[in-house]
């Protein structure tokens, strides 16, 4: 198993609830101070409400796949990473009204997700017992890396990182 991967997962298990709590709280407050198009605040609220549940499932597959050295679990972890990158990327780049706290937490979560994808892809490929398992890990890695590439293409030219 990979200690680096497990440490990154552990950090993400602390950062994701902090991000979710901050965004959910601020989504209750922000519509009173900023103009939101009808339904957008509710949609963002529901999206962030669902995010920790998907993250918990993703974290379980990553932890179990790493500790048990099961390539199939790592492939599921990588596939679920697509959700993570897209949701965190939405709250970092495309959210209707963002506050600096949300951006900082989302940026940290995105950096951890990218590190998890890289480490998870490496660990998952080392756990493979055959071509079929390697194919599953490879497809999961390509899907999650593609979601990162999509986010890079959406990144504004004037944004600081």
C-alpha cells in the first residue's frame, strides 16, 4: 500500500467537510446579500449537500483499495474522482457568487484531488494482477485526468493560482 496516498486521503477527509460546511452555510446567507438567478442558490446547495456523500464513498474505495491492494477498488476511486474534480472545480471557477474562503478551500481540495489522482493511479497500477485490472485502473485514471484537463481549459486567463 501507499503511505503517501493514504496521507493525502486523510487530509482530504478533513478538507472536504470544511469546504462543504463553509459553502452550505454561506449559501444560506449569500442570497440575502447578493443577487442570485432564480433556483441557482438551491441548485448549488443541493450539489454541495450531495458532495460529501459521494466523497465518503470515494474515500472508502480509495482507502480499501490502498490498504487491501485491490486494483478494482482503486479504479472505482479514480472514476469517482471525476465527480470530485468537477464539483470542486465548479465551486472554484463557476460558482455564481464566491467568497475568498470558499475559493481557498476549493483550491486546496482541488490540489488534493489532483495529487490523489496521481498517487491513486500509480498505486492502482502497481496492485494489478492482470491486463483486465490494469485496463480498469487505466480507464479510471484517464477519466479523472480528463476532468482535470477540462477544468484547466475552463480556467480564466487572468486567474491567479
